[in-house]
């Protein structure tokens, strides 16, 4: 049976681990600590809460996002209009929002909640004119 291990990262990025029973760390404990850190550093998770289909055609997906701590709709068929007040995202937005940090995503989500059916667009750098 493995002992309970507590881990933390120092401000300089080092990993510190200790056994909660006070005994020295074993090789297995160190490996478990490394694994625990790698799991904590995985990208944020989301999962499908509901699918809306017409026959075999997927129209929309309700997603639960851990980053946003909220549900949202990913709309694939614009004729589908959810009436539940959740934020709406469109398939063409995915490439743009995939480049955003969690903080930026939360700000975008706040805007989407205030302005239903709005889209995220990426503005290009302004070119200089001669």
C-alpha cells in the first residue's frame, strides 16, 4: 500500500514531496510524486454534457468546461438556437479561442454571457501605410 504523499511546487519551479506518515520518501514515492505533478499540469478539461442531433447530423454540443466553471453551447448548425441562457460558441471560433490563455477565455466567456450569440474574432495586426 502506498503512503499518502503531499506535493508542492516552489516559486522557482522545483517539486517538493513528503510522506504524510513522516517516513522518508521511497523510490516509489518519488515516482508517484512526479506522476501527481504531471497530472496536475495537464491541460484543462472539458466534457460533453449533451448532444443535439437530427438523425445522424450533430447540430450542437453542450460542454462543461473546468476552465470556465460553466456549461456552454458549441453550435455546429446555426438553425439550432438554445433557449437556456448559456454562452454560445461557434465552430469557426475554435481556432481563435484555442490560442487564448485561461484568463482570456474567462473574459471572453463573460462577454458571451452578456451578449448572447456574439462571435469571437481575431483582429490582425494593423499594417503601416506609406
